[in-house]
């Protein structure tokens, strides 16, 4: 086991490592339990404490459940997050029950309102009988420690959700594509939602850090370390990255342990390299 610790940040009343295991990579698959378990186990060995998944991420919850079911004491030492994309109270509560069963745990450290894209989503979730009721009930009952919201489609919608709902965290894209867009769009993720989260004093979870590996150009010096350092230069709580192998996890942990945030001049130069490709690389937003 590597004894060097990854620096941590405050998440509510807990501490989480500044890099975490994302729910993509091998976790968002079916029938690859042995491979996924090796990735989760390596993350534990590397002292990563933040673990991401979602009810709709294939077998991700089941993979974690293989580990936590065998070692409940280890589960108690980590920060387990999941998400529900249901928009009504009944569907969200059903998702929560299934998530807990699949994860083989009786609580979540963080339960997130997943992938909020439109004003219609906000209206559905907020209305009487909407999913927000389930999230707040679960937090009140202690089934979940914190409630969050995630979005990668429309920054204005995510900012509205952050301001309107009593959430404890927000997950959003943090990468050079968003840095470029922030120069020309007042509703960029690194502007309006980030500002709303900072004003509210809630945790920020950075996603799309590597752009599903689309942003890796080693020949041009754009590596995982470059992109994670870029994310860490913003006021985030944790940057999550999906991993497919134990080697990927070790790389993530090593960066988390040693990388310094990227200085402003280096960040500007990196954004400049992304400028000609923004429309293609902002794939997660839909149409720009």
C-alpha cells in the first residue's frame, strides 16, 4: 500500500481526497465485476476516499457492492456518492432503495439529482410530488448525508438549480473547453454555476476533466496530469476521473498526491490550444 496521502478538502462535515474515482471507465459496464473490483481495490490502496456512481451507470453500484458487502468496515471509511435521474418522488425513492441494496450499504454520503438539463426538469423536480421531496426526506432521515445536483448540458439551468434548491454540492464540467467558453459566454460552467456554488458555500465536484479521454494529446503535452492540474486550479472540492485499469487509478492518485494547481499563464496557454476545437470537444453540452 502506498502510504503517501492525497490532500483532502472539506465536504460538508467530512473530508474527501481532492481526486476521486469517477463512475465511468470500467465501472460503467455490465458483467466485468472482476476488473471493476480491481479498480475499486486499487483506489482504496491508494487512499482515494471519494467514490462516484449512479443508478443508471450500468453495473457500477453492483461492482462497489461486491467490495463493501465483503468489507463493511472499509465502506465506513470512504465517501460513497450515487445519483438518481428520476424526476418524481416515488421514482427517486425507488432508485434510492435499489442503490442502497446494490451498493450493500444502508446510507449514502451523497445522493445527487442527476443530469438536470432544462427548465422543464427543474419544474418537474421542484413541484409537489417531485423528486426534490425524496432527496430532502432522505437527508432528513439520515439515509443520505448530503444532497447534490449535477449538470453538464446548460450552465444557466445548473446555476438556477443551485440557487433554487437547498443542495450541499454541485457537479459540473471543469476543463479547458469550459475555460475557452468562459471568455465569450456569461453562462459558462466556470462562471455562473461556479459562482452560484461559491456564493452558497457548497462543495464543487469537477467532472469531464479528461473529456472521456478525448482531451488527451500526449504528443502535444496534454496529459492526464495536465488536465487534472487544470481542474485543481479552480475552487473545486474534488475532481473525479473514470478509470479502466489499476494503472489508471495509480496515475490518478499520483497526480492527486503531487500535482500543484496550474498557474494562470499555463492555464491560458492550454486554453488557447483548445480554442480551434471547442465545438467538437464540448460534446457533453449538445449543440453549442
